[in-house]
C-alpha cells in the first residue's frame, strides 16, 4: 500500500478483510476520511485518533507506536 506506515498497512489490511470503509472510521472519530488517510500515511500524528482506530480494529498497541 502506497506510502503507508506500519500502522496504516495493518489498519487497511483489517479494514479490507472486514469490509470497513475509511469513511466509517472517520465518522466514528468525527474527522474527515482525508485526515484518517493522513494518519495511515504518517503525515499526521493522530495522537488522539490512533488509539481509537486501534481499538475499533482490534490492533495491538505495539503496532500503533
């Protein structure tokens, strides 16, 4: 996946397996899907959002750091 961080790759993989769209994650967080994409790519830190995304997707916390 293009330019994604380790966290972004893992998140997208799970999202694809579970048919979860980025817009659904964004809506859950109250942000835009562009913002979520930027977190996955590492261009935004998303300090508050990353743990919530990890919880939603069931990603281990080590992957988020």
